[in-house]
C-alpha cells in the first residue's frame, strides 16, 4: 500500500520469536516498509527514531514490558495515540480478545496466519 508516490507504509513488528519475525518480514517486505523489534526496549527505541503507521504487537513478549503493557504505553504517546496496533496472539479465546481491546489495540490476528490474512488486516487498519 502506497502512502505517497514511492513511499511505503512503515510497519513495526514487535515479536520476540525470531522465526515469527522472519515470517512476518517475508510476508510484508514486498508490500510495506517493514521493521522489527525483538522486545519492548528495542521497540521503544525504534519508535523514537521513526514514525510507524501500523504496529504489529506480539502480546506475549518475554522480556521487558509484555504486549498489553506496551500497547498501553504507546497509547499514552501523542504520536501513537491513534496509530493502528494489531495484536498478534496464539490465544484467540473471548477473554483474550477483550483484554487485547481494553489495552488499546485496534484489532488482533491469531497465529498462525496466512500472508493474505495479515496484509488484509493491515490494509483494513489503515482505512480506519
């Protein structure tokens, strides 16, 4: 998806599992300007350096803040108060969905997901 002629939408994938980060990168590299972070500390550093239009956030981060805490913190930052945050989770039960939305995420996608499902989810978030 293009935001300006020649400029791709910047997406930050925050995922502690290297294999999952690689899959997301492989799925999105031809469609978006994809960046990744392996934990909340790295993610917070990256958002200070660049403005991302969409954030993919693993809810179960192992180091630093978990995904719920990080989403709440991002929502307090004026630059990211309205940025789409898509929670990535292996837990697609109703209680998790409520918790995901309550922490400030815009939407969620359950693992495993297809390339098409992920791209469609990002494009849907960008239209809001």
